[in-house]
C-alpha cells in the first residue's frame, strides 16, 4: 500500500511539473519546442522507477492537461506528438545495429513531424504555420534541423537516464 501511494504521488507531482513547464513554454516564442523537450525529461524518473506502463499513463495525463490548459496550441501539440518518445526509446536502444537504430529514430521523428504538421494545418486550420514555412527548400532545411535536434534529444535523454540510474536514484529513493 505504501509503495502504491509513493507511485501515485511521484507520478502526480511530475505530471504537474511537466504541465507547468509546458505552460511556461507559452510565455516565450522560442520555448515552443524547448518546453516539450523539458517536459519529456521531467517524466524520465517515472519511466525508470515504475516502467513503461506508468510512464504511458503519466504521458497521457500530461498530454490531456496540456491540450486543456496550455494557451499555445503548438506547444501542446508538439508535446502530444513527441512526448511519448522516451517510452519507446529503450526499445530502439536495444536494437543490435547502429544504422538500424539511427533509421528507426529518424523514422519516428519524420513520422511524428509529418503527423504534427498535418494535424496542425489540415484539421485545426492553423494556416499561419504554412505562411511561416514559405518555400520548399526552407521547409526541407527546417525538417533536417528538426531531425538533428531530435537526435540530440535522444542523446540527452540517454545521458539523463544514466544520471538518474547512477546518482539521483540513491538520493530520492533510499531503499
């Protein structure tokens, strides 16, 4: 019973912190993409301590709250379409070949980007995004830079996970 209470409390507090990070992302125009990345990192302890099922529930709760509370729709949608990646990341990291892992990571990034902007432009009618993008070359350059940032995100998530396993777990979970 005590372990279940600890699990619920940790998930609730970290979900709340992730939503606050997303809310703060709406204050600065450059934080549209930074805030969802930080919100993903906030939920890493849930994944490490309680597994992918609890992390999926925490992601779902955070995504729903972000869609309801975050005033900047693009920030909330970036989190909805990319926030689940830390749950998938250990499975991709377990693949035996580096080129296969790289192709999988880039495939996840490309598919998520395509779906994100497809929903943003087609379903929500946010045509300001298409006006910002401009020509095809500029769009391709932005997509390439987005993939590079996604690979840096993957590297950062790996290092934060290793940091949690080595040092921080001992401080927060004395067993």
